[in-house]
């Protein structure tokens, strides 16, 4: 994986909401591994502001990126359901 991919993974693991915008930008990276890591990171953070970008990434030409984006959207939906039921 590239350095950008490792950075995207690290940002997601840290979970800081400040990482959402940089990760959204990485969803447009030319490297599919970076896009996948960005989608995974956005799912880990769980910020609803990423939903639109993740929906776009769910139509990516790369299967792994699509899967990561779809999974992240599922995580966002669960968090939304949890917050509305409490």
C-alpha cells in the first residue's frame, strides 16, 4: 500500500472528526487502495457528513472500494438508528 493509503488507515483508526474532510478528499484519489482505506476510515469515524461522498464511492469502478463504501454506509445507518432510538 502507498503512504497515502497508510495515512488514510491511520486517520480512520484515530477516529478524530477533523479527519473526515481529508478522508472525503481521498475518496477521489487515483489509487484504489487509498480510496478503499478512506472509505473504511470514514466508516470507523461514523460522521454523517460523509454520507454523500460515501454514496458516490459506492459506485466506484473498483469492487473493493464499493464494498468498503457500502459497509461504511451501513455503519452510518446503524449509528443513525441508535441515536434516534435513544
